[in-house]
């Protein structure tokens, strides 16, 4: 009951805060109206006295006319004031009526509307009761509040921090997620997943920019697992953001080598690589895209010259892309016309996959198998690159 009384009082207060100042702005009251009516009677009496003075010869016609004009002017002014006072009085009465209606109708209408549309019979749901309900019946906000209350009482529960952190990310609160991951790392110690997720939360909270703290977290993750894809992805992204174009191209190309094109991160990596373009990508396509291979393994294989690399440095992304596509096309035409080593065919297949040209990669794979149908060792290498590139069924 107290709740409804409080609502009614608040509604009345809000209504009065608007209506009272409006009423104060209306001038004139009944006493002013009576006073101005008396003034008009005095002016009429003065007019009669002027006529009497003219009859007795006390004043001439010109003076009488002047007096009548002045008295008439005063009478008109008094009449205008009286009319304005009457209008103001009627306006004040209307304002009071509106105020009374607002004080009664608005609260009554609000209550009636709530009874019709709302659920006044719904029992109260205190926070403690909501948090005590079964988890499956709670909303995400209630579950978060439940975990937060638990962590407030048990701040050293590292598992609790690691559980709530990804929930914060899903509800769009990366700053809270980063704080939760930091607590989990402090208590549970470093791991690839925690370091990577911590860095990602920091990056999202920083509008996609890899900060120094995030960079350090990704580096710690890579130190724990050099093949971890997610931290390497963000480190490559950081290189591009820092303007280290050649290093970024190297990092993206290394990440894409042997990756399954069906992986969800691959299109994003390819898009970043395409934006950067450049000579380093051309060089990798030329040497077979095999990071870590020795120089001898690729000796004698044609690739971009030093002049090609230097020329590509000054090109825009579109021109660099055209240059790379031309190199790949030239390699494909030469292999189809004159044949080549298994390494050259593998290089061509990798190049097509890096350029996201799967149909051309499948065609090159078929031609390579046909060319080395009698060479078991070469077929083994071709089948292995097909497996790593996700082309096994082709």
C-alpha cells in the first residue's frame, strides 16, 4: 500500500511543479477588477461636471471639448484595463480547473492503465530470492549477479573469474571481461587460453587496437604454444597496426600456410593480407611459401628478382595484387607447357590457396597428380599439401 501512496505523491508533485508556475504568471484578481470599475464611475461623473460648467458659462466650448476628450481617453483606458482583468480572471479559473483535473485524472488514469495492462497481482521478487532460484530459470543478468556476489565473498576463486569472463564478453562488456581474466591469470597462473582471451578482451575494449598489455599477453601465449593460431592472428594484426607492413605480411602468410580454408579465421586473415599486399607476399609465393625451408631446398626455382621486390615496394595494394596474380599465372602457364619439379607444382597450389582461388588450386592439384602418377614420393608430397590445404576430396 505504501508503494501506491508514494507513486501518487510523486505524480502529484510532478504535476504541481508544472502547473503552479503557470498559475503564477496570470495577473489580475477580483479586487483589481472592482477598483478599476470604480475609476470608470469617477470619469463619468467628471464628464457630467464639465457639461454643467459649460451651461453655467464657467468655461467656453473649446475648453469643454478638450476636457471631454481627456476624460474620454481616461475612460477608454479604464475600460480596456477592466476587460483585461475580466479575461485574466476567467483564465485563472480555467487554470485552476485544469490543475484540479490534472491532480485527479492523471494519477487515476495511470493507475487504471496499469491495472488494465500490467500485473498488479504479481508478487515482489527481491534480489536475494531471484539469485536463489535455479540457474536454468534465471536470466543472464541474474546469473552474472549471482557469480559477482559469489566472487565478492570469494575473491580468490580463480575458476569463478574464468567462468564469468567470457560471459562478460558475450554481453558486450569487454572491460569487465579483461579484469576477470586478469584475476584468473593471477590466481590460476598462465595458460595459452587465458592469456589469449585476456589479450582479446583488452583489444576489444580498446576498439580493436592491440595495446601493449594485449601484445604482451599474446606473446606469452605463443611462448607456451608456438602453433597457437589465435594469439598469432592478433600479433599479425598488431604488426599491421604498427605500420610494420613487411613483417605483418610475413606473419599473415606464415599463419595461412597449411591452414584449412574452412577455418572461420581464414577469410579475415586473407583479407588483412590482401590489404597489405606487397613484395614479401610475392617473395613467399616465389619460394614455395614454405617458411623454415633451407635455401638449398628451393635453389634453382624461379621467383621474384630483387628488382621485382624493390618495384613492388612502391606500388599500391591493387597494383601489387595484380603483380602477384601475374606471377602466379606465369608459373601456371610454364608448368602446363613445359612441366616442372614437384616443388614448383606445390608452390603453385599454395599460391592459389593464399590468393583464395580454390578452384584453380584444385585444377593445379589434378595436373600435378597426373604429372607425377609414377612417382610415389612426389605423389606423397602432393597428397600431403592437399590434406593440409583441405583439398583431400578434390
